């Protein structure tokens, strides 16, 4: 986001709210805002593991608590015989003319439906207009954020010793696939680092990076320690 807008909001003692941001944009924006004096920035997505978040920006004297800029909806229907995917719920909402940046995460609830994070000003519109997802009739109700039914991610942590910190070395170890298959995924555009597609398999990774490969899941780079033999002992955290 433009830091000039943040400075202007702070000087005027106003609070500025962004739309929902993707993880890479969110990370970049928060890093930029942290460098500015007399500005407080709060990122909110509705629940601790939220990927898509809004940022509220203002002077610390004004932005004293987390603003109420997130709303949640429960979309329910009989999905037992016709399961619907994340894309089905997203498409049903976007087809109502709502821009993607007005939507946060979509939490699937199996046969019951899904919970949708959204900007508060669109809650009534969705409740009135969203009546079907796929071929399944649905009803929508507003729910408090405390009622969001999410699970903390399950992870498996292990260590590997590699000669380099290249993504092809660490990702092949993390996903337990051959390096040739990993390189093939890179060439097909299936590998992302911090949600951004990567086209070079020699890209260097660092602690905190998130690596994802289509069809194989997600991996986080943990602590990195050099070994006495000039290699790297790397902690890998795989999301199950």
C-alpha cells in the first residue's frame, strides 16, 4: 500500500482500513508500515490462522484497540450428496458482483457448508442474495467471529542436512520427492514461495519462508544451522 496514505491518515488522526490483502502483499505492507514513526498498523483476518487480512492504520493515540472491520457469515445447506469446494463457494459469491478483495478466508465445514469472512458492509447483501452454491440451496446468517469453527493446522516437523539452501534441495526433502520431480513442478509453474510463483529452482530459501507445490501441500522453513562440514541443518515444518 502507499505509505503516503498511511502518513496522511496518521497526521489527520484518522483510521484507514485496507481491503483484504493476499499473504505476500500483507507481509510486504506490514514491513513497510513498521518502518514509519507515529503509525500503528493492525492486521486482522477473523481468526489466528487467517491468510487474507485487512490492515487498519492510524496514529497510536487514535488506533487504541482492534477495529471492528471483519464480519463472518455461515452458509449452510445439504452438501452431503453434492460436496462443494472452496472454489464453488468463492465463485457463488463473486457471481453476485462482489470483488475478491472484499472477501477474506473461506472455511469449509464439510456437509454443513462453509463460513465466510467478509467486509461488514456486504453482510446484508449476501444474506439476501446468496441462495445457491453449485446446485445446493443455501441460507446465510451472520455469526460472531468467536463462532468461527477452524482447526489449528496439523504439522510434522523434521530436520534435513543439505549442501545448499536452494528451493529444489529443501522442497524435495520436505515433500519427500525426487529433485527431478521438484524441478519439473517448478517448470510447470506449480511451486510458490510465500504465495508467489517461482520459475528458478536455484532460488535460496530462508527461515520463515513458505513453500507450496500444487497437489503436495505446504512447507515452512524453520531454524537453519550451519554444520561443521559446511552444510546446513534445516528444520522443515510440513502442513498435513
